[in-house]
C-alpha cells in the first residue's frame, strides 16, 4: 500500500454524525472484486437519486470536491458493520485521510491496515475547520510524522495515533508487511535456536 507522510490537499465536508459503513458503501457493491470499481459505490445512495442522476446538493458532487483527498466527517464515522470495503471505497475515490471528532474503532483499524489515515481532533478545531470549508477555504496540510494538521486559517492541531500504526502508515506496510520486513531477523533467530545457541536467563528462586 502507499505510504503516508505529509499531504497538502483539499478537503470536503460531510458533517453528519453516525455515518455507517452501509452508507459509505452499500451492500450491493460488495460483490465487486476490483477495488477500483468501488469508487462508483461510495455514498451511492446519497450521491444519486432513484434514477441514478447525481444530486447536485451532495458535497462530493459539488465543484472542487472531485479531487479532494481529505474527508471531514461527523462523529462516529464508520460505525455499523466491519466491512473493509468502506476504506477501500474511500481510497478508490482518492481520499487519503478522514478527519472527525470520533471514528468507529473497527473502521479505524481497517483504515490503517489499508493506508487511509484516520484523524481525530477536538470539537473546537473541528468546528473551525468546517466553518472554513463552508467559506470556501478547503486547503489544509496533514503531517503524520509530526501528528499535526494545519487548518485553512493557519492554526495547527495535533492528533493521537498509536506508535505501531504510525510506523506502518509511514512505511506503507500492513501487519503482514511489517512481519515480512523482519524475515532476516526471524530466520537468524530460528537458526540460533536450532543450533542451541540461545540461552534462557535463569529465574530467581
């Protein structure tokens, strides 16, 4: 997967709380085997009307949103089922980062595994960001190394992330990729173990 270091990108806002994975990618699109094809299913029931025509009022259909790499959402984004297709669809559309005041735990884990950066910020910073986007100021910077975002008004906010998750995102590897990168160390350990070269420290009585 593609590593994440720092991006300067446009954001689009979808400030709705409790958006579940069935709204992110409806179940009828889960039979698609090519991840790139999931782009068409992203928020499909909200982006299109019953006849399949784009809804002009939906944020992702508006001018300037087509190339956005940051999605600013409401609280508890990604709740519901554990489908991994949700971050796949967001990535297929071109998003690299999702910002919220709270993200569902399973969605967060799936996002990290697939190279989508989940960011949580304070309610105050979130409100400022939404206000600036509403006024047409969409550009912001997301720096994973520094764990910091620079809002359109120039203010900066830090965000938390587990050290292991940060390492994997920076290097562009999932958990399996992390283990495979240690193949030489693992092989050396196994060789020493088979030759009896490893010693076990004595335990105090």
